[in-house]
């Protein structure tokens, strides 16, 4: 049986992917006095920069949840055999996961041994002296840390791929659980997420939004349900909840979860405007081809830019806002795109393997 996703919905999702990756870059570009203190650098982060980061953090928080939702939706929409699915996921998720870890860990080994660059990389424990458990933590994360909801691997943004692969392993079990206890399963997953209750193998956020992908398929919830909402009404509600979270987050943490839900709906709604603007849609679809590359290498670029920056420009005043934050985000995206374009043109077959055949 052949299944076809609604063409309009598919295009709208594609139009959002690169924007969501930029949101991920913004999230990981956040800087704080604590960040520099851990690196023995004394600085004072201006209050206005903290406020800007806080505001953007509210909006960009939708990125990862939507990626989990999209992945699960396409997975459940096409009813395929388990073995076929897992073979595909090994190629599209697991193989790139290990290849990028090997590549980036290898990069750090090289730069930590070259006199000119080793001053920019001072790990607590040199990679060449790692033991078995150090390598396990590097590739899979440190699950012994009880207080962290996300135990990141060495390439920290790849926690998403790790959790996504684990959820794919259990996608049939999640489906059967939802089919048998639809309301109870949703309530359970929702409670885990809203209360930040740690699950040993995956983040509660990954679990709830991945399962929501199946709920959408199961109950045939179309994009039309969102399109019926007036943009002005949705914008006003979203604006109010953003302001409320900005000022009341410490006393009402539930607002953050509410804003993620409303934000997901809002961006799915405005994605139609991306399609209506032909030039904008063409640009977004071209950029979307390199979204995995930006995702894979943006972390290492950000860390190197910060290390170079703190040795060149004083950490005070407007310089932090103009360079360390906004320009750093821009440079990270541009450098990632240039790397992706060169990689694709010089080594097309290798490039295809590293991006999972996307």
C-alpha cells in the first residue's frame, strides 16, 4: 500500500526545518557569566543581553519539540515493517551519529596536540587518556548524573539523535500503548514532561512530542484544524503568554510548557505564508538541504568562536551583544553552510553518508 503525505503539509514542514535549525543555533549560542567562569574567565554579562537571550529562549524552545513531532508523524503515517524501519534509521540516524562523533573527537585530538591551537582547548581530562567509561560517556552521555534531564554526549546537540533513535526502537510499543490507553498515556507523558520527571533513556520532552506525532496520525488531525484559527487571535494569545513567561517564569514554570505548545501551533500556522511567498519558499527549501550539516557542526563552531573572541575583544559593553551573540549566530550559520556546500561538491558520496542519505 502506498501512502502519501499531504503535499501542502509536506511543503510547510520543509519550509520550517531550516528556521528551526537556526533556532537550535540560537539556543546553543547563549552565553552567561557562569559559562565563562567555568573557563576561568571573569566577566559581567550585561543585563540587557540576558534579557534578549531570555526572550529569544522562549520563542526558540519550539525547535526540538517540533523536530520530534515531525519525525514521528512521518514514521507513523507510513505503515512499514519494523525491520525495514530500523534498517533505515540505522542509515539515517545511527551511522551519522557515530561518524560525526568520530570526526569531531578526532578534530579535538588534533587541535589539542598542535602548539598553536592547544591553548584554545583545555579539557579537564585529555582525550588520549580516556578510559572505557570516558568513551562510553562521550558517545552516549553520562547517565549517572541524576539531576540532569538531558545527559548529552560529546557532540552535545546529538542528544536529539540519540533519543530519536531510542524512540524509533520502541515506536511500535508506543503505538500499542496509545491505542490501548489513549487518554491515560497522554496524561502520563504530559505529567512527566510538565513536571520535568526524568526518564532514564530519553527526555520527557522527546517522549511527549514523539507520541503526539502518532496521536495526530491516529485521530487524523490535519493542518486545517490550525488554519481555521485566525492569525490575529493566535498572535495576541502567543504574545500575551510570551510576556507572561518573560516576567513570571520563576513563579509559574508551567508557562514555559504552555508557550511551547502555542508556539508550535503559531509557527505551523504561519508556515502557509512561507509557501505563499514564492521567493521566500525557494530560499528556505534550498537552505533546508543543508540543515543537517548546520545541526551537526554548529556546536564546534560556536565553541571555537567564543574561545577566539575572548582573547581578542574585551568582554564588556556592546561588544558582547554585537559580536558574541548576534554576529556569532550569523557567523555560525554562514560557516556551516559554506562547509556543507564545499563538502557536498567535493565529496558528494561521503557527504551523503554523513547526512544519513537525506
